[in-house]
C-alpha cells in the first residue's frame, strides 16, 4: 500500500489539538509506581531464571530454562525501549542509565545504537530511504523488491514464507549491530557501552559453558537467543508491515504520517503485557514519551479524534495483523519476479 501526500494536505494544527486533549487527560505524566512494580517483577524473573539454571546443572532440562530466559530477555528489552523513549524518568540521564543497565548489561543490546536507530524510524516510519526498519533484509515496496539480485532476490520472492523462520536470527542481528555501533558509530559514551556489552557477553558465555557441556551449551544458546529474537520479532511484525509506505521526501503531516503507517493490535491485559504495550503502536508513535500504562487509556481518545478528522485508524486482532502483514510481504515479493527463469529446452519466451 502506498500513500501520496497529495491525498491529505498537511494540517499541523490538528496534532496540536490532539496533544492538548492528551495533556488535559494527564496521559504524559510519569508513572513511576507502575515501572517500579514492572521492574521488580522482571528482575525477580531474571534472577529466578538464572537461579534455576545454576540449580539444574548440566542437564538437557536446561532447554526449558532457555525458554524462560528468552521470554525474560524480551521483557527486559521492552523496559529498555521505554527508557530509550524517556517514558520512565523525567531526566535524560536517568533514562539513559536505566537503558545501559537493562540493554547493554542485561541483554547485550546497545541502548545508544538502538536509540539512534529507533529515533530515525519514529521520525520517518515506513518511508523509503529514511526508515531503517524497512531497509533491511525484507522488501516493503515493489520498487525495492525489483532491485533484488541473487540471494536477496530469493529472500524477497519468498519473504512471506521466510519471515517467521528468519525471526529466530533477530537476536544475533541485534547483538551484531550493537557491537558494530560501539566500534564505528559516534554514539555517546561509546567506551562505557562497549565495556557493559563485553561484561554481558563474558558473564553469559562463562555461565553457560562452565555449567553445561559444549553440546548442551550450544543448544541452550540457540534456544534462548532464538526465542528471544523470535519473541521480539513477533511483537514488531504487526506494527507497520502492510500499512502505508511513503515515498522518499514525502511531506505528509506528522499526525497522518504516524497514524497511516501504524497498526494497533486490539489489547487485553494479557496482550498488553506480552507485547510490552507496543500493540498500541499508533498512540506510541504519536506520543513516543507517553508511559506504557497510559497508552491503553489514550487509545479511545486517539481513535475518536481520528474519526473526527477523517483519518483511517487501523486496529485489529493479533492473528489478523499477522495475516495482513504476511499478505503484504507475499504481494510485494511477487513483484520481484521469478527467481530462476526457465531457459532450458522447450522455453519459448513469449
């Protein structure tokens, strides 16, 4: 799906009107009590997971521990995400310190790299040439699909089928990007971030290989990191895939740019917790610093405002969102053309 800015002239005052309603409802106020409880529960799960790991010892039952820790790592990542958006504390410094502890030290993902990369995504969601999230291994538009050559063309062609299996590699991608960033990017506190990433890697690998035999250790890492990445990818998948793709240099106003490129997943307390609040993607994109528990309260307010302004507001169930995303990836992938055209005996080429 493509969106032309000609279809909706920019009217910036509309966002200001919505922002006033949000502020009047106190939805941008910090929620330290909520985050204190959330951090306590997540930290307890993290400690319990590693306590079980050391108690069980050199056993294949550790693959169950790997599943638990994969899920806990994702919950820590959600907290790091919130800190990166300054949702938790009032000051930039406090949010950053929380982010490096949760991200760099806790799960091995650089908060400096992630913040820089993710802010570009928020500024230009689903915009060709500007959003790093659509410049990766998948094609989100026909133009990009047709540029694929060799292996990339194969991936583009079958990306709908490869999407979920490739999510198992997401954690490795996050670790690789983090290490590359602290080596090459001019991110703030680069040395400090590198030290904490190294401390995470050393502690994680030492624990795994000292307790488990080499075969069990490798299996543990594959399961734990694979599930961590798969979980994260499944929370990202519904957010933008299959929504409007904007052309480079598009001048659509901020309100429409964020709403038209985002999709909500209908929430419940369980869905909200499992997806780290990212199921309220529209509200999160409109107000990135809004604390996570306030997104649920903001949702009906934003939906009502969009109805008043005549702006399409997309909200669906979790499984329907996956179906829509996969249909879009399949349709785009088909535009890449056949991977290996038949040119052997009997080929006529009409």
